[in-house]
């Protein structure tokens, strides 16, 4: 995998921007970042307007966008995973944790294939309730779509997860696919040892059979 490119937005009077610029320049020198473009918004305000950026420093590294100050170590970690699903999943997790659900939704709407990066959050038993709820909103937004149906096999795998909350959520999202291909996974959970999983699996099966009539 080639090193990602980076775009850094700064301003002349930003006290934190020089350190970010220096850290990123060092990562370019090390080959961790392939190319760095730095834009001073006081000179090129139209760049910030086009990206909807209102404060600096702001960084886009690969697909991932980061606001505020980050250490060289943090930047190197983001660069290493910037173009991977795991990296995008971590970014979505960060956005949801910070209450930036609309931003995550806008990113996925612009590139629907990125919806797959929400699934690691569904399977993350350590994720907070707010983050899990946010992931649910993102998936529910694509209910009945080809984008969600494409994730059916992976949702099926999550429906077999050791944690009952993950199984329950996966069964709910399987129902949202409105695809008969989800039925075998759901039928396997109707008699789940956890009552909530069993109930949601049955409801999802009913929803799919109703949508196919």
C-alpha cells in the first residue's frame, strides 16, 4: 500500500499550526506520507470554504479528516491506516464519539462503499452506547438499499457473535436489508439463548417476508 497524501490547512496566526506542519513534513521525509500540500487560509480562504472548514489546523490524510492538534505519533498512526477500512472505522468511531454524526453520514453518502467501515463498530463490544447508536443511524439510513444489501454476508457473521448485543443489532440490520438472503441467518437466531436476540430475529424475518409480498 502506497503512502497516503495529506492536505493541511493553516493560518498565519494559528499557534498550533507550525508544530503540525513540522510533524507532517518529517513524516513526508520518512515516507510515511507520500505528498503534503499546505494551504494558508488567510491567503486562500476559498479552499476552506469549499471544504467547510472553519478552524485550523485541519488535516485530510487519505480519506480521513482530522480537526485540531495531533502529535507526530498520532499523525503517523493515522497515516498508516488512512486508506484502510480499519482506519476509516476508527475515524467514524471518533466522529460518532464527538457527536459528529452528520459529518459521518455526509462522508458515506458521498462514497456509499464506506458504509462497510461502520460494521467494525457494530462488532466492537467496547464501543459506548452513543457510538453504537450512531452506527445504527448510519446503517438505518441505507435501509433497503443495494449498499446495505452488499453487507449482508458480514452482517450474517456478526449475527453469530459471542456478545448478545452484537447479535441483536446484527439481526436488526439484517432485517433492514429487506433481502430474502438474510433469512437463513435470522432463522438461526430465532431460538437464540438470549430473548432479545430471538425476538429481534423473529421481527426481522417478519419484516422481510412482509416486504417481499
